[in-house]
């Protein structure tokens, strides 16, 4: 349990709220029902749920898929900010640290959008201001003309050091991928140091380790599918069960069975072992990723039951809420593009 | 001499009776006080969970209140013990 200066009451309060909110998330049956709906029906259905306020607010300015996407993004950002407001003590610090990943996503979206010459309004539609950088700050970044000025505007923020260091080479190579890798590595490095520095960080550290492991395993599978001979050390995140050197060695194994055996030799999570064992046959990378996400959520649920008044119940809710929004977006986008139901179903984390 | 012995014995008995009443009062106080503390500790956790749950779903206010007052039984047992001691 995290540090408790005022006793356990605030932790019990916030963890109970998260559990109630988690119970209100959409069940599998609801997604399956939505798969057979048209876009206006999906909008109406979402309006009857927790997204009513956003749909009502935005329906005057947006329509169709844009309305759904922006309403979902706004709701997610609002929900995350509300959670930061109610979490006490170190849990607040951990939650804020975890939500900084949205800052990375937003900054990369803005930089990519600007480089492609998109209008600020169009970029704004896909931003999710759920992290440290709020909507006002992101709006200010969107008004900047050049990417260099955007980088300069980040001065004083946590991301600035990495962005300022990596951006010139990103411009030279015309790719933000290396900067993205470095930003995420720095993000996890900061998470680990925050968890170690604060009292009660042990549970948070367990989550970070799981997250890093799942991300690294996903990256390994992606690299195998791409079939590109790349130095895996560049993309792997240190701090998990596997060291970067081990991951690089794993990436060099060409035989799938041998690769999975090598992975399984070090993994200790039972559900992950079961899933890895099932991946011996050829499977599309999308399905592998969804399977790994499911294992991660399942494992997080287990951790939240073992530590009921820690950061875990909060993190489980944050992750599940994120995937609810992703699922609704996938259904809406899929229905709009008239994709077959089975194909859309394959993108859902249920 | 005999009168003095009788008087001393009477005083001893009175003192014993007085201390018995005092001990009963202390016992009764402890019974209510300690069970009150136990109830408080138990209600702290249940109460915070109940307030958290009610904040998210107002419909469960009645049920949450009921759960919160369940540990009151501990202090009621303490009170019963105290009353038995005193009367």
C-alpha cells in the first residue's frame, strides 16, 4: 500500500470509486450489439452512456464519425483529469507520471501533423489532452508555425530535453521514429525513477515492469513480421524482465518455435506463458498484439486484487477505459468504412 | 480494643465495596471505550468505501449506509457489557 499519512481512508475511497467506474464500462455484449449498428445508431447508443455531455456539446460543430471520435477523445481526457483530481498523495504522483505518455503521443501528433501541412483544427481533433500538457498549452502549440518553434515552446517541460536533442536528426532523416523511441525510453526511465524514489512504489514498479515486458514482446513480434534486419537495441525499452542485450539476441532467432521457447524460458507470468505457447502457429500481428494486451489487462486485474488499495485498481481502470474508447472508435470507423463485422471484431480488446 | 478491631474491619469492608464499584466503573468505561475505538477503525474503511461508491452511484446510498453501521454492533455489545457491570 502506498504512503498513508492520513490513514488508509483516502486510498480506499479512490480505489472504490475506480472499481465502481470499472463496473460501468461497456461489456462485451454491448460491443457485439454495436457491430450491427449504423453510425447514427452508434452515436445515439454512445449518447445514452457516459459520453452524453461530450456528444451534446460537440453535436453542433461536428457530425458523423468526427463527432464520435472527438467526443470519445474529450471524454477520455476529461475522465483522466478527473481521476488525477481525486487521487491522494503518492497515488496522484504515480497517476500523473503514467499519464505523461499522452504528452508524448500529443507532441508527436502535432509535429507529424505540422510536417504534413495539416490544418491546426484537423490536428486538434485527434489530440487527447490527458497528460501534463493541457488543452490550452496544446492549442498554443498548434498555433505555432514551425516545428522548431513548437520544440522551443516545450522548454521547461519534461519532454524538452529529449525532443530538443533528437529533433534536429529527425528533421535530417525525415523520420520521427527514433525520437519516438527515445521519448518512450525516457518516459519509462522516469517512471522507474519516480517509483523508486517514492514510498509505496513497489506496486507501481511491478506494473511498469509488466508494461515494459509486453511492449518489448510486441516489438519483437513486429520486427519478425517486418522481416527487416534492424538493430533491436534501438527499439527495446530497458527496465523489464529482459535486458536489452537479451532482447537483441531474441530478435536474432529466426525459427519461431525456438524464439517462443527462448521467450518462455524467462517469462514468469502464467497467463503470458499460455498465450506465448499459442502463438507458435502463424498469426496476424494484429491478433498477436490484441492477445498480448488481453494478457496485460488480465495480469493487472490480478495485481489489483492482490493489492486492493494501491495504484493497481486505478491503473486497471485507466487502461480499461482507454481500450473502451479505442474499441468504440474502431467500431465507428469500421462501420463508416463498411468493413465486415468479423474484421472489426478482430480489432477489439474485449 | 474489640471496638477498635470492629471499626477497622468495617472500614476495610467499606473500602473494598468502594473499590469494587470503582473497578466496575472502570470496566464499564473500558468496555464502551475500547469497543468504540474498534467500531471506529472498522467504520473508517467501510465508510470511505461507502462514500466512494455513493459518489459514483447515488442509488446505493441506503445500502452503503447499512454496511457502514454494521460495526456499530461491536460498540452495542460493549454498551451491554457496561450496563451489566453497572446494574
